[in-house]
């Protein structure tokens, strides 16, 4: 049986999603829970990776299960009883054999929270930025992101991608009395992209990076400018992943 899992986690104490030797990761935590419940190893494949400290409320992964004699609701409960307090499987659904959590995505949505005052309650889920911000200029730059762009200037170099072009469907800020929330939705993301964009947008808001220079980094990507302004990981959350309706997954 092939299943899809909807996963939520607080990334504070994880060294990212992917299994790595000697550190705690989300993938490792869930696979360990599977092994305890089913008494055998089950490999899970996620829609993508998140870096150390990044959170998720809507991560999706797939796995192929051995034969089990209980339902998926009971399996969900059993996995959550064995996993850490900071990661839960929100739901599990059976999917066709051709489903692939990574390769069948339509788009992904991330959100990043910036606090404009000190916060104790949300300190692990936001970036506190001191001083005034020109939010209108930040919104103008966010609007420039829509469409197809090469995000070389706004990413970390990695060997597992062959290009840095992404198609942005939506990007913008929601403004609240105490905080700003940046939302971005795209067909794909490259490593460090959202954090790099947020870092640059905050520099625009502080008046340290002119709008024209931001646009030039977008229109004329250069290697030497890679991830020059990188926002902290704790403000970033993977919000939602969308798949074709044929799979009947979560909206």
C-alpha cells in the first residue's frame, strides 16, 4: 500500500528534514516511529527538504507500507505516540502507486514572519527586526517577483539542481500591528531562496538596498551575490503543497 503523509513540525531542534549522521532530523524521527510501530524499516520521501531550524505545517511525504491489519487513523495515532513532541503526522491517506510526493507537486507555498517588537511567545517562529521599515518599498519589490526568474542571486549553491529558474505565482506581504507575514507560492524553490529574498527585502525596507539594485539582482543574476542577505531560519514555515486533484490530497 502506498500512502501520503501530511506532516507538521517545529524545526527548532532539528538539523533539517533529511537524514544525516549524528544529528536529529525530521525524516529520521518519523522513520524511527514507523520502525517502532511496524517492527520494520519504512523509508519516506518528502516533497522537498527544509533546512535546519525551518518549520512546516503542511509538509507532504510518501511511503510504501508492508501489509498492516489496522486502519490509517490508528497508524497515525501510533506514529504520533512514538515520535517526538515537536513533530506530528496530521493525516495519512492511501494514494495510487504512481503518486510521488516530490515529483507530482503543482506548487508549494512558504510564509515568513517578521516581528517589529520583541516577542517571547513567537521567538522561535519569527525574526525580530529592529527599527522602522519602509513596508511600501518592500511590497513593491515583492510584486517584482511574480513570473519566471533565475534566482541564482537569491539562493545557496548546490550540486543537486541543474538550474535556478522558478515560476512565482504569488508573492506579497500581509501587514499587522506587530508583524509582517511574507507569502510566496511557486512551482519550485531552490535552496535558501525564501530566506535570501526576505533578507534582501528587509534591506530594502531599511533603506540599505535600493529597489533598483533588488531588481537588478533579479533580472541579472550573478554568482558572487549568492544569498548575500540571508534571513534567520526560524521565521520560515512551509505552509502548503498542492497536488493534482486526482490524488484527493489536502487543500
